[in-house]
C-alpha cells in the first residue's frame, strides 16, 4: 500500500469514527477520546477530526500491508 492510499483511508477513518459516535454532541467529546480531536472547520457544529486515529491508522495500514506484500 502506498502512503497516499494509507493517508486517504486514515483521513476517512479519522472523520468517520467521531461522527459515528455522536459527533460534537455525543459521547466522543465526553470521554478520553476527545484528546487530540479537533474541529477542522470552526463554524461546523458536528465535524470532528481525530489526529491520534489519523496517525495510528496511516502508519498501521502502511506497515501492515507492506509486511504482507513483502
């Protein structure tokens, strides 16, 4: 898997998981998952982006698929 693919999938996961768990009004921001979660658009009431999920997913996907293809 190339870095661009890993970053694209990680970006989707980093936006989808916080929204899946309720967005800004849900339990995501009331738990320890709120650490590292940012609002990329200041006027958007529910759009969240999780930096830790993005980093771990990008590195993990890249490592996992490189390990299996080599």
